[in-house]
C-alpha cells in the first residue's frame, strides 16, 4: 500500500512539473548580437550642447569573417579508405595471382643467355617459374626486375588522396635473419 501511494505521488509530481514547465510561448530566439560601439573618452559637454550620434551607416565588423579555402586539401567528410571493386577470385586466375605476396617465398634464381628467371614457392609448397613481366599477387603486382640476389615486384595502389602510387616489394633469395651477421 505504501509503495502504491509513493508511486502515485511521484507520478502526480512529474505531471505538475511538466504542465508548469511547458509554456504556451517559446522563449525568444537569441539573434545576432548587435556590434558594440566603440566608446571614447569624451569630456562631458555642457547640458546645452548635445552631441549628435554617428549617422547610421555601414559599420565594419572588428573581426573579419573567416573564409575556408579547400583547395589543395582533401575533403574531411570523404572516407580515407577507398572502396575498390573486389576482384572475383575465380578459378580463371593463375595460382600466383590468387595468393598474397606475403604467402610466397623466392627459392631460386637462374640466369643465362635468355636473361634472368626465378622460382617462387607458395604457402602450399608448390613452385612456379616466373620471369620479368609476370603478374603476381592479389594486388596486380608485376615483376619488374630480377637480379642474382633478389626479385622486385611493382604494385600500383591508390593513396588517401586518390593518386596512383607505385610500391616496390623486394623478395630476397637469402633474407637476412635478425640478430645474425
């Protein structure tokens, strides 16, 4: 019984607050404050002389308005991550284009009268012969250079400003292990 009465009184109190809190007229909207007039120290004139106020003309705002110039800057509301069309990972792609470069290892380099060639091993243990110009990796990388110690893959990508950049990934034949010299 006591809980029911406290609940009733609480509801009644809430109703009274809501009714008196809601008025019929909305509070006045604060408009742009009028610019302050500069006050100068003028000695008080005799009561007979009245100084005429300044003519109501255009008064300059003491602080000039800021103008934003977006030229040379990226749109702050545009996503940094560029949505690219996902390639269809179908069976039509060669095996070297279905795997990431980090899943591959350079296991051999051969050279002769025909130029340089290399052998790449994928994570499943299979080896594939490659030459300069072979497409490799899921990001459309192209083998740009093969030397007697390394293989260089060029990948084109879009940076956050939408410009096409080139990334060179070097795969070494005998990578240096950290801590050993």
